[in-house]
C-alpha cells in the first residue's frame, strides 16, 4: 500500500463517518474522486483489494473505449484491436498505475473529451455545438485530478488550429469546462464551506513545484522505451502519404495531448510513475502507428516481444527490485508503519507529519489529514486564528492518540492549556494519549 492510497481510503472513511469534505477533512483530493472513495467505503469499507479491482476494471474500460474511438473515428488506415493491447500493456509499467488514483479516474473523462473532439473534425458540415461536451468532460476530469484542467488549453488549441470553429463555439467549450467547477463551488457555498473548498482544492494547483532531475530519474527510466517507440511512431505516421488530412490532424491533436500531459505532470502533487497514466493514450496512439508501419517478416513481433519483456521487467523492478532500490519514489511512498503498542491500535489517531503510516492501524481524527494543508495551523500556534481552529477541531473530533513527528504539540499545548489537560505524554517519544 502507498501513502496516497491510504489517504484516499481515509478520505472515503471520514466522509462515510459524516465528516464534510474540506471543512472537516483537509485534503487536496478532488471532490469527485472523494465521492468515489466514499461510495467504496460505504459498500466495502477499507479494502485494498476492492480499490485495486475497480482500478483494473477502469483500466480495461479505458483500453476498450480507446480502441472503440480509434476504430469508429478511423484514426488509422485500418480497424484493429492493437490500440487496446498497447494501452493495457503500458498501464502495466508500474504497480502503482493499477491503483484507483484520481489521475486514473480523470483520464477516463479525458478520453471522452478526445472522442468528442475528433468527432468534430470528422464532420464534413463543420464544428457543431457539441464542443460544449468537450469542455464539460475536461471540467469533470479536473474535479477528479486538478492538474488535468490544463487540457482545456489542449482543446482550445486543437479547435483553433485544426477546425473552423467560430468564437461562439470556443466560448461554448469554455462554458462547458467552467460549468462543473461552478456547480462544485455552488455546492460548497450552500454548505458554508466555499472558503475551505478554495483553500483545500485550489491550494498549490498552479504553484510550480521545485523538482530536480533526480526526482524524475526512476520514472523517466520506466518510460524510456515507450517514449522512443512513440517518437518513431509519430515520425513513421507523418511519412506515410496514405493518411488523409483528417487523420493527420488527429495525429497533431495527439501530439498536443503529449504537451498538455507534460504540463499536468509538473503540476502534480508527486512524481510517482502513476502520474504518467495521463501519457498512456498519447503513447498508445503512436506506438500502435509504429507497429502498423514497421516493415519486415518478424521485426514487428520481435520488437513487441522486447517491449513486453521490458514492461514486465520494469513492473517487477518496482515491486521487488532485481537490483538497487527500484523506483525510489515508490519505495519512499510505501506505507511502512512503525510498531506501536497493541493498546493504541484501532484507536482514533492524529498523525502529524508527511508520513501517515500509522493510520493503517487506526482511524483518522480531526480535520488535519494532509500535512501540507494542516501545517498552516499546527505550525503557527502563535496565530490567534490557528489557535481557535486547533481547539475547535480537537473538541469536535478528539484523537485518542497523537503521533507528533514535527514536534509541534508541546508548543500547541503551551498555548492551549485546555487541550494540554486532556492529554499525557507516553513513554514513546512524540506520542501522546488522551486521559480518560
């Protein structure tokens, strides 16, 4: 289990327990993704198997739908099932890509948008008002995974360069994109939590994170071969004269998809291989084209076998490394709970810090789930508003166990004696237990 996966489960669990998203659960998980996690928790509880099983079903649905779009919209010279095969193969690059992540859920709606956009180019009578649906699907995708909102620029650029859409139709696409965001904001406004929604969900979306090449090293190694094949596929497809102008425009739209995916990657909360799910349609499209136009009696089969073996190797390198640490990002993101006393297991906990491993032993208490969002309160007990927030949140949903990895509790207790009297330090450094 990965730390983000544990957070998704805790979000669904807390909403199921009656906590209101963003107001009583501080997380940057999108509202529609949170709804999915809530529905799973209501039906199955905190079951890792169910989360992964649903993720596999969605993956195969995406592969089938991608194949359907390619065949129905005639994006290649002939109909075939190779795009689906390549899609499933690429989704097996890393074990974390089979998690029910917000980006996996979001990509489903981006594929819907791709279908609608290609359909507009296919129409001989010109662009219709269905471009509204293109924006609508991208807006819904954004409510699953915030960085995918950059795909509205992908749709606008595609409409500008490859269709004869007029100004009104461009505004229709933008209106469709804004509608789900507006309705989400309206929902939280009626529940008096619009400020919390803006703080939790919009926090850091457009803040460029300072990544180093070292952060991307493992993930980039994993996509080296697919990237090379995709580049060769694009070059081969552009050299084939039998593609008509509509099919050539589809290729260019997919190229812009790759650029938009790169922008979304740098806006993502982490650089785990799962963030590359958004590249899979781009890779699958051009790699399929590469194999279509590869000449030779056995060369296509040989290269496909090499691709297959490479992906199997990368998959196992991430799960059980043959050498080195495997994917260092995934190694760091794995849940590694430290042993805590038996009496503390199953209790309501507050884990303060980036690593929330101990929640695998118990339930989450207070709204302070995501550390990046929580530290504005917990690290500033000298601020009057923070003191009020901390006191109210502790009284509303008091934790039985506090695991303080940032050493902020002593200062908080000093500023709020009413809380200090409710807890006592244990023999384990940084762990506090509620008095009964």
